[in-house]
């Protein structure tokens, strides 16, 4: 009797493996060969384009920022226009630590930035995530505006409108200087941090927690009805995302050796949103594709048409919004489906 | 009197001047196969919403095994064993059938908050979800997205999710609506295979299905309980025939 009862889940497990869908689900988190490509490309850039490493560093920072946004926007479905609040919180944290307290060791600076931004995310998320839709959108915007104004007013600590130029950071691991004159170590440092953060986000979205975030995005009503603590899940995701955005902000300050109000502005919040939508949200790699496409486009157009480049960026975005609602990766996936369907016929 | 599995006392709910539940005292015994019928707008779905905590009552209380759960959230009541299906499918439309069921099973097993292990390694979750999918004959569609399925098949996923919560109280809001009648036996078989001690309440307009399934029937009219009894009693009740069964019984 007991043996039989034990046998049942076993056979269910075997059936599950027989079911193609179950096999696919059980293997989804496995790393695919092509997932090495972004990192190979990242290292290739280091060797092939030594003159573009400063620009490359900024692209990597944007990727990390967009990746953090993807966790809340793409996976959990939290509509936010104020994600720069956390980028800025991280950026100012390392800036102020270095300026006022002589805490300029870069790695521990990242940890501090993540902690501060994560705490702000936790506190604001706890209050904000009772709401949704346009109310939530406005409140995320308000949070960012409050922080921006605080940075503006608290000039004694933040440098106010002028920010804090000329910050100094210790060499990485005590050996590799990486300020403005050392693009090479800076690029590798940011690439390594991005890689670490990416592994965290990738593990999260494939975990049951990540699945439940997707569930919340797809149908909140149902998620409540399966017994999920919806708000707690959202607040936790929001705080983790905030911490990652804080790391991106900290890297920004460390690599540019300055911080000013631009890190907290609507421009930056809207910029990262555009990057993610351009690349494709809820896809993990949309942040990579979007950041590279957007920043390369911006860079090239600004060089070619110094006065009217924004028009070109705007037109491209309109084209994407009209013809590729799910971004570049969404378009690629649709094409792949169409080709497969064609072969099937 | 022993405590019922699920019970309401003096339950009232009004939206402004509109009273949708009027002093409802309802008992669902453990092991019950109970049907809730009544004309459209009688407050049947409202009662289910009050039982699950989707709506808060204006007055009155909901008791699960004698314990007052009126102030508990939906999620907490689910943890205590109340599961439901919705009149209109509430599914994760962009996810596959298997993922839909997995999310429910993962929550029941307390895995939903786990961040460190990939969901794909939880063979207990996937195995159980796959088992439910087989019970509801959805194997063919297991890997397909909900929004690619016909409504009737989606309806069965709705049931699979509720069963994945291993409830003690199962509230089914018009489960057969939209399922082709040739497939409604899948639904009845699945309910028939449930452990005998769980209480099942079904809201249904298909009288054939109600009389095949129910051992007890409650009739609601205008937010209040109008009559209650065994199927034979309800079928013989002239007042019930007048307000509700009228056309169906005569025709």
C-alpha cells in the first residue's frame, strides 16, 4: 500500500519527461551555445576597437540599467517611468562616499550603492505597489522627482546643481587604475560586473519566483486565486531591480569620475525605457540588443548630423513602435516563426 | 451542530443601493457535491467572490471549519484550502498550458518564492502539473500557449489550475460553460476522481449536468437563498419551477 502510494509521484515524474512540453520546461534554464555570443563580442570589442572602449563602457552600463528595468517591466509587468531614481541613488551613493568620507574603493562602493538603491526600492515599492496603471506610473515619476530635488537642494552633500566633478577612485583590487585615462581596465571591470549581474537576473527569471512574476504580469486576479502573495513578490522584485540599477549608476559615476543631476532625470528614465522597448522587453537579451542599437544609432547620427540627429532617432523609434511592437528581438522571433511555418508547409 | 466545512452567517453585500447578497446563511458540508442555481443576476458569482475573499462583505461572516476567515485575503484563504474557477477564464494567456498549471502547483508547494533553483529542476512541480494535464486530457496542448487554444480547452486548464491547489473546498463557477457537451464528461470525470472528503460547489445553468452531479441543490434568487434540498426535492418544488426551472421543466 505504502509502496504504491510512493510509486505514484514517481510515475507522474516519468510521464512528465515523456511529455514534450515538460521536457522543454525542464530544460529551459539550461545555457544555450549562443548565449556565449554577447560575451565573446564584448571581449572582441576590447581587442578590435581599442579607441571605442570609453563608449563601450557606457553601452555596458546602459545594458545593465536596461536589464534591471526588464526584471520589473518585462517580467513583473510593473509600469515605471522613474527607474532612474535607483540609477541616480547608486550614482550619488558612490559619489558622496568618495567625496565626503574617503570611501573610494570601487567594489565595496558597488555594494553600498546596491544597498542604498535597494533600500529605496524596497521602501518606495512597499508604498507604491499598492497601486497600478497610471497611478503607479505617476508615483514612480514622483519618487524620482523627489530624489532629484533632494539632490538639488542638499548641495552640501551632493554638490547641488553642479554635482560632484573630479572624483577619485582607488585602483581596482588595489592594482588596476580605471579612471578616465584607463579605458581598458574600466571596460573590463564594467563587463565583469555586468556579467555577474546578468547571471543573477538570468537565474531569477528562470526560478519559480521569476515564473510567479510572469504570472502576475499575465493575470493578477488568477495569481491571487492560486494563493500567491502578489504584493510581497512585486516589492521584492522591485527592490532587487532597484539594487541592480543602483550598481549601474555606481558604475556610471566611477567610470566618468563625476556625478550630477542628469543621473536622476526623466531623460535618463525615458532613455532606458526606449532602449528596452527597442530591444524587446521580457526577453533578457532585449537589454543588450536595445542598448547597443540605441547608443550606436545615437552615436553615428550625432556624428553625421550634429544638429538634427534626434530627428533620426525619433523616426527610427516610430518605425519600431509601428512595425515591431515587441522590439528588435520580437521582430526576429516573428521572422523565425514565419520561416518555420513556411518550411512546415 | 458540528461546524460545516464552509459556512456563511448573515452575509450581506451591497453596491450602493443594490443588494447583491441578502442575509445569506449557506453551508457546504465536507464531501458535499452541491450545486448553486438561480436566474442570472441572482448573486451566485457574488457569493463565490465573498467566499474566496475577492469581495469583502458589508456584513456577516465566512467560516471555514468553524474558523472565521472573513478578514483573510484571497491568497490566505487559498492556503487554507479554498480554490475556485472563474466564470470567465482567468488564465496566464501568454504562457503554455503546462506553465499555467505549474504556477498553481508551485504556489501550493510553497515553491513560488524560491529564487535560487531553476523552476525546471522542480520535477515534483512539473510532474504533478503533467499529471493534472493528463487527467483533463490536455496532453496534446500541454506545450501550447493559452491564447492559441479554443475556449473549451482553456476551460479545462481553468479546472486543472484549481485542482493543482489540492483544495478542501472547490468552487466551480459555471465550469461547463463553453465546453462542448461531448467533452463535459471530462470535467465530470475529473471532479468524480477527487478525494471524497472535499466539498465541491458548482454554479451551473446546464440542468442536465446539475442533476447528474449534485447531491444537494441551493436556489438563489435576488441575492437571497430561496430554497435548498435534494435534487428530487428541488425538482418537485413548484415555486422553484416557477422562478427558475419553469421554461426548462415545461419544455
